[in-house]
C-alpha cells in the first residue's frame, strides 16, 4: 500500500534576507528552504527593488535558486521600491486574492501589512493557502484577524475545503488576535503530540512562538517542527515553522 499523500508547508520570516551576522543573502535563505524538504513556504519581510537591498527582487531570486514558482505581494511601496510578503512553491498555483490589511499602525512602527491567498495544486488536491504578516499594535492585529476571517477571505472557504493560514502573527497564544483565530481555526501546535511550544523567535535564544500555522477542519498535521539547522540560526532572526499535513478523515456519523 502506498503511503497517504501529505503536504509539507512552512512559514518563514526572512528579515529582508539579512542574517544574524548582518550579511544579506538571498542564496542563504534559499538553501535553508531547500533543506526543509517542503512543498510550499510563506515568506515575510522581503524587499523588491529597494536601494537597501541592492535593488534585488528577493522573492524572485530565492525562487530562481530553488527552481520554484513564486508570487510576491507588496504591503508597502515607495515609488518602485516595494516591501512585503511572498509564497514560493514547487507546486503549481493560482492567485486568488492579495490585499493590504486594514488597521492603523502604531507610531513606533508605521508599516502597512498585507495578505496573499493562493490555491495550490497538491497531492491532497487543491489547497487554499493564505500567508500574512500582522502588525505590531494590539488593536491593529485584532482588526486584521477579524478581517482575515471575514467573508472575503477565510469566511468564504467551505469547511470541507482544505485551507491553511500561516505567517508571522506578532502574537503569542495568550493574545487577543491569536484567540480570535483559534476560535475559527486550529493551531497545528495544539494538534500534535507531544505538545510543545515550538518557539521560533529570536534564533539566538528562541523564547517566543509568534509564527503560526492554522488549519481548518479538512486538514490535520502529521508532523510539526521548528527547523533549527545551523544555517537557519544565522540566516534570519526567525526560525522556519514546518508542518506536514494530511487530509483529515471524517468522523463517522
């Protein structure tokens, strides 16, 4: 009997591809992704044509090195300089939606935020995947959580259609924004045994679990890990969070 199909997905805040050694390297980020044996990964904090990053299109460079496809969505733009998030995938996909998140950023971090939704063709069938990076303000994150669960986003996806939401939520499990998501979706951390904190930030001394992967009722994790390789420890200030997902077997009536 052949093994049941799975999807390996990850979320990874790459910090503009600037590592803990203060060196910028898109190639190093691509090496970390290649070592995770994943099918698709949501990336946060990427530059495109920004002077601080030598005008590089970072998502494109990472995808090119992997030989994968990608889609970048700018959360911020100044002229032709862009900053935002991307999904890179070895599997084919269709872009469903990409928008700026609502909310007023706090005075100490005026970044606008975004969300990107792809339909990915996987061994499990079509899977709805949303990558996001929430703001730093508490009320900002609450509004963004409610918006992402609304009828234009996750609220439009039927419960039996495989869907996952991942990204850097800037939220620990006791925060209001996290609890809003947890009422509608399932945090993969809570579905694996033995349960663990799976802390991803910062790489030098991981003490916070702010990078999350949520799934709906159609998916269930078969494995979860923080990818703490020596290279990942240096490549960014976040570790990747990697989940292996299978279709959830419906419970008998």
